[in-house]
C-alpha cells in the first residue's frame, strides 16, 4: 500500500475549515475609516490558468496615514477604524473580495514606500506561505518605492492592482501561482 501524500493532501482540511469558515475577515477598514475607500478583488490561478477555489488570502496594511496597527507599541498612532488585517478564502472562481482603504505611504528603513498591501497566500500543496505585495497601478509613488525597485522592471506589473473599468471603487489583483506571468513572491 502506497501512503505517499499527494500535493492536494499536504495542508489538509484545517486551512479552509479552521481558518476561513470561522475566522474570515473581509472588512479591513470600516466605512468610518479615513482615506479612499475601495473594494479589492483578488483572483488566484494556477500555472494552467485554472481558478484555485480553496486558497486563503491574508492582507496586512497600513492606515491612510501610513501607520500599521500595533499591539506591541501603544504609542504607534493609527486610525482605530482601520484594523489593518483581512483574511478570506477564494470561491469557485478563485476570487475573494476585501473592503478597505488605500493605505498611505509607509516610512521604513529603506525609505518611503509606495502605498501597498502585504499579502500572504496559502493553498493546497503550499507548505510555506507565499508572500507578495499589492501596489496600485498609476500611483506616482511607485517610481520612488525602494522595495518595488528591487523587482526587475519587466516583472513589476505582476504586483499591480488595476482599477475596474466598470466600478471606480473596485480594484482587481490577479495572483498567478506559477507559469509565464507568475506573480512576484518575496523571500521573507
């Protein structure tokens, strides 16, 4: 009898059952939060372009002033209406939707970063989270971001969300797990 696990068995059912069914967080920022309110639709596909219908997406982000919510530093002021964290599972189309705001520019050791969201992707066959970022297409700060500058010019497009032409308050982001247009993932 061969008991070798297949890639779809590596994570097990807890990922979906334990984390997303009971602990989904679709609203990162409340309607009262400061900043530009938006809906962010993330779509996850595999190397063949098929929807990944059981991935989990986690987002960490700063508020409109570029400050992260911190439980460790009470003096770190942040908008109390921006929780800074979201978690959703993808549906049958490989999509999930978050309600949030466009974050402000974040000051870091490397310099002032462009508005971005930090993203972790979990899915069957992935034993270690995939870390990436979402930047906003057309933001003038993208050209000055020290982290985005680390990514080869021809690959930066994989990190850009674009405004939905049908709804100005909705941004779309495509996470490609592998293949020619694979999303850039960071080694963190």
